[in-house]
């Protein structure tokens, strides 16, 4: 199935990491109730789906978190541990496919716990005040909170279903997250790397390349449609921190009949601008990695092939001419 991003999503969804992504390690710890649909589904990365004829022992199967119909006072809630503590810039409360069973209103509270999970006496503070929700809709909210946050409590008034919770922010940089050589993956999503633009994401989003681990199958990576015209496919990535790259890994795991013939990486130190302006600027950036041949289902490591460069903030990763890449790692030292 083709990947389709929400065309009306605000800029913060492209400039920050979804810290409530289960693939990064976010966990739905506890909920007042999840009778109709398990709370864990709310943290899935893929867009929510609707299956008209699917039922289970509890009733209609829904892709999200859904509570039973509340028959007494109070409201339903769910506590989520974010993949990594961070500063939050935006929320998406997504009620896709919930039409007669969405909550009329919701709010979000937050707290910071240095280690472990919140105790019963944890100090929660408001992140999003009670706000009305619509059925089958994305609800985007800009957040101005400057404190680091590790956990959220999502409140549904009084009950109902939430298809997806997305929490866009900048993770606190983990100084211990380095490899044996003392290098950091400066584009890792868990460190704050973000894919800000891509020319095509027909079969899989480019942001998948920044996830931890190796891809589990061919659907777990960035894959473009078959190119039928001159040129090549590309994506722009903002590094988690400005730095100097010392090694690059390009992993084509599971891509066998559709891996790119070659790849290259351009880079620059960019101050200001927008994702739209970066697309134009990136065409003229210098190459950090000149064109290199790729193989099917293989981890490619490049060191001596890298060109000398200064501190960079953004890269343009080129697949030539098209195809799929599972993971991209830029190992370097933060400036």
C-alpha cells in the first residue's frame, strides 16, 4: 500500500521527531480501560486503518485505543512513556475512523521523571487544556512548553476512542549513545535527526531510515516508486546536532530487486531557511560522499570515500536513480 502523509499537517510534524512512536521505544504504560481496543495501538506509526468486517470477542475491531461506554462519573485516561525525554513542540490527537465513538473532548498532562515511571504522587502539569474533538479527524496543537517531558497522561472526556497519539519534539541528547569508537549517529531519530523533505515516498517514508536497528522486512525502509524519467530520488535530513561525519552506513536490508544502483550524499552548514527553501539550496551543496555503487540486502560502510568537510547541519541523501534503503547512519562527532 502506498504511504500517504497528511497534506494539511503543520510544519512541526516535519521538523521534529514523534516521541510517542512505538518503534522508538514509546510505551503505553497504563489506562483506565481499553476494552474495545488496546492502548498500544495508539502508538503505532502507520496511519490508522479501517476494516469493515473485522470483529473480535469484544466487538468491532478498531485501530487505536478505545474504552468501553462509561456509565458512571469520571473520565478515561492513558499514561504514555515517551521514547526519550524531550521538549514538545506539537501534538496530533487523531480520531481517524472513529465516528460514533470518538471522545467529545480531551486534554493532555505531562511530567518529567529522571528515571523509571511516575509514582502515584508525581507532579503532573497541563500541556494541553481540555479541547473539543471531532470524529475521523487529525487535531494538531502547537505546544509552547519549554520544560523537558518524559511522560504524558491523555484524558478522554468521558470515554471513546483515539486512533493515534503523536508527540512531536526534540529529544534530550543522550551523551552515552555512542558506538565503540566514541561516535554518535547524528541522524538517528532518537538523537533528534529529522527528515524534512523527500521527492517521493510512495512505498515507505524516508524518516524510516532514521529508526533504530535493522529493517524487519522490505516495508521497513524508504522506498520510492519506479522512476520513468531522468534524474534521481532524494531526501533532506536535518542532523540531530551540527557535527563532522567520520563514517557512513547505508543499509539495503531486504531490498533485493529494488535497491538503488548508486547513492551519494551532499551536505552543508545551513542557518535559517525553510524546508521548501532547503530543497532548492540542496541541489548545489558539496558532496561529502561521491557516488558509490550499492548491493542488494547489504550494509555498506564508507570511510575513506568521504570528502574533507567542515561542520554540517543538513544532508541530502541521493538514491540513484530510485529504489529502497532500509537504514542510514551518519557516524560523527557533535560540534
